């Protein structure tokens, strides 16, 4: 494990139980952004974490959005409702 992954686990995410991979990706490998969905365990509690990484030529930034895993069912219902709306564009 590299030093950045180790620091990420110690400070931000905790133990990654499952990495669901990128849910959104744009740009190239050198310039762009990626949103990755993670299921993590920190301080004995499960969390849903979205890691947003943004890359530019001379730097990068990473931000994390974390919510309790108990909210997964309520979020799933809202996401299904959003996906069912006919006025939203369809992405494949």
C-alpha cells in the first residue's frame, strides 16, 4: 500500500470494505475528474463514501462525502425516483 492510500485510510476513509469503482468519470488520465463509490468501516460504523478526485496538469485534489450506511435504503428509493423522471436525460 502506498503512502497516499495509507494516509487516506488512516485520516479519511477508514477500512475500505468494498470499492464499487468509478460512478462518474470525465476527461483524460492526466486532466479530469472521477467520482468513486466506497463502502468503508471507520470507528466501528459502516459509511458510504463518495471520493471525488480532480486532476490538473500541475496538481490534484480529493474530497470526500460520507454518509451513514443506514441511509442506503432511503437513498436508493430517492435515486430510483430520480431515475424514473421522464424529463431527465438518460445516460448509458
